[in-house]
């Protein structure tokens, strides 16, 4: 049994507990069939997952229904719970859900009524996939180093440059693209744009294969023209838009890591209970018990940090930069250790291609890198602490 006692923690309300049970039941019933062709048809699987999540109403949680009213609000505790549950079932299910939120979050938070009405319903229903295009070959975690450029021309904007490691690249219906519009040097000179996938000048230059298959691509912009209605917020507001979006979704990465860790712990625990070694169950050996205790403690500690950050945001904190960075850093690093520990306990079985433990081993590694590598999270945390200390 997967431990669900954490649902009784005071971070949650009854509606969160109901949501967790309902999503888990849906995932048990539907995900095996939806993921049956994941190895042979990655793009199609992602499209089918998004469509199924949309049809069941789950995408409403990451794309709330409030176009043009200013009332659309993301409940971060719900997002974290849902990512944890979906990741525990399969990393690709979590990916399909999360990208609909990350790729539409800037539009929900900063878009005009017209932009929201144009783009969000199709994402919410799962009919169109969303993408968040921030990283570049020489500007990943260092957003201020963004080199893609946007210039005003003929009542609109023209984009030139390159983006890489873009999730849903090649299959998204739109991309939220961050480019240098030169209002000011550094981070203050960035703007955000909604770029339709079929606009001339946007090319899918390369599909990128990674250890755990996900749809990733390198995008090239060559005289890519978007209208004035493609600008999100105000010129020069791009860095703020990116950081406000990541402030919400960064803690959910920790939640996804938590889901992978819980599943790995479950696999290890079941194996230890059923496997005999030296005439006794593997679970009776003190070394095994010590490893299981360390894994369980790491999972609970990660969960506390993840749901503290989510609760703080939901409680009205304007920024949870430090809390979200701590949650992402600790949860992803500890999940890597938990998964590795599970593979070690399973022995040769944990290395078999296609086994759950081997799948988890491939899935968990990327979480320590994307949306800010662990080393970057440490810098963010330290800078926040120093800023807070200097303001006292």
C-alpha cells in the first residue's frame, strides 16, 4: 500500500483529500491503457493523455475556468497532489498534466481577456498542447542571458533566435516564448510572446531524445512574426512573467519527485517483504531495515517542504521563491536517493529494462535539472536569505 497518511496533515482541506482519492481511482482505471503505446508512439501518447485528462476535467485544475474575469486562480496544493499522484503512476502522465499548466500559466496570470479566451479553452480540454519556451543553448538557468531577440515591426513583433530543451516541442499548439526586446539591459529587457505553432518563421530544428522519453525539441525563430496581440503583459515584463510562473510550478516539480519516490519505496518494500536471503525475509535484515527507514524519512521530509511551499502560496503569500526552491531542491535530490536505494534493494531485478524500478531510475534524474538545476536552487535560496537579512 502507498502511504496516504500525509493527507491528514493540516496543510490540506477535505476537498484536497477527496481530489486525491478521485484522481487516484481514475488513474488506476485509465492510465494503463493510455500508456500502452508510450514506447512506440510517444507523441501520440502525450496527445491522448492530455485529451483524456481534459475530458475527465482534471486539466481544469491547472487551467482554471475564468477567462477575462481576473478570477482564474491556481490552487498549488491541488497541483502538487495531482502531480504526485500522476508521477507515482507514470512520469509521462505527470508530464502531460504539468505542461498544460506551465505552458498556459503565463497566459492565465498575465494575459488579456482576449488572449485567455483564445488560447486557454483548447488547452483545458486537452485539444491543444501548451509549451513554455525559456531555455536556450547558452541561457538555461541564467534567464538574463537570453539571446533570442524581438523587435517591433509593422504593428507587431519579429522574433529571431533559438530555444532548446522545450517540452512539447514539435507537438504543441502554441509556445510562450521569452525574448530580448531591449527595454533595458539584463533581465529587465525581456518580453513574453504567445507564438502559434503554425506561424511562418518558427521551425522545429531538432527533436531531442533523452534518457526517459519525453517530447523535447530545439526551436528556431527566423523572422518569426507575431501580431501585437501576441505580446503578453507589457514590453520588458518577460522576466517577471517567467519568475511568477515558475514560483507557482517549481514546488510542483518537487511533488512529482515525491510521487516517483513513493512508488520506488513501494516497490522496494514489497520486494523486501517477499524476498528471502540467508534463510530469512530480506526485510528482517538490519541493513535492509536501515535503508527502508532512511527512504521513508526522506519522503516525509520532502513532502513537508513541498506542501509547506504550496500551502504558503495558497494562503496568500505574494512570493514563495525561497520555499519553492527549498522544496524543489530537497525533494528532487532525495527522490534520486530513494529510487537508487530501491534499485539497490531489488538487485538485478531493478536493472531489467522495462521494469518499474528501471523506469523510475531514468525518470527521476531529469527533475534535478529542469526548471532550475539543484545548484541554481541553492543560489536562489542563499540570495533570498541574504536579502531578507539585509532588510532587517
